[in-house]
C-alpha cells in the first residue's frame, strides 16, 4: 500500500512540475493536476485537500533533496573552500534538473500562503543558512577565508548572489522559450 502511495506521490510531483514548467505556478490547481494525470479530482482529494497541498508536497520534496545533498557534502569531508564550490555547483545542477523548484522558491506570493508552506520554505532556508554558517566558520578557523565580514553577512551575500544567478538563468531560459514560441508561430 505504501509503495502504491509513494508512486502516486511521485506521479503527482512529476505532473505538478510539468504544469509549473508549462503554464506557471499560478495554474497549479487540483483541477489542472487531475486533468494532467487523467484522473477525477475526487481521486486526488484522498491525498490533497486544497491547491496548497500540491505546493507543500513539492516543497517537502525539495527539502528532502536539500537535506540529502547537504549530507553528501558533509560526508565528503572536503575543505571549506572546496565544499562551497561543490555546494553551489551541486545546487546549480539540482535546479537545472528540477527547474520547477526555482519557480516555487522565487514566487512572490509564497510567504502569503498556508502556514505549512511558509514553515517548509523557512526550514529549507534555515538548512542552507546553517550549512553555510558551518562551512564559513570552519574556513575562518582554518584561515582559508580571510574576511572581516561577519559570518551572517557572508552567508547572506552568498545566498543573495546565488539567488541572483539562478533568477538570471531562469530569465534566459524563459526568453529562449518565448523566442522558440514566436519562431513556431512565424513558421
């Protein structure tokens, strides 16, 4: 029974991701998800009570991916400098593989949603901040990172810089998709 439930969860995530990438986060509804999955809405209401539950399922999947990724990094035992490189390279590739995560975390309305969604987002942000804090402090202790900036400031700068990079990457992909659409319309 739990294997069947997990497969449905995987399918829900996959189809929800497809909706986000095709039409945007604002179109992620139980009705649209049911259509995408070729099932009746009532079948989804067994697992989802409202549209925000779909988003929460995606955020929990992202949180799991981040936790697993951080564990892998910690287990490598790399130097703080190498660890930062591996972190941002890994996150970049995670977002390339699952770009719908970007649509979710960059959504301006995210913090106005259900409390469980806000809490999940805050947990993800705290995982990133706590991990970066540990790496930066270790680098400062080893004298690898020679800065007068506080760790908190460095963490915020790193996260802001990465966020900017990913937003720009997402904008470029959106423009390419738009250009392809225009070319198709011309042909």
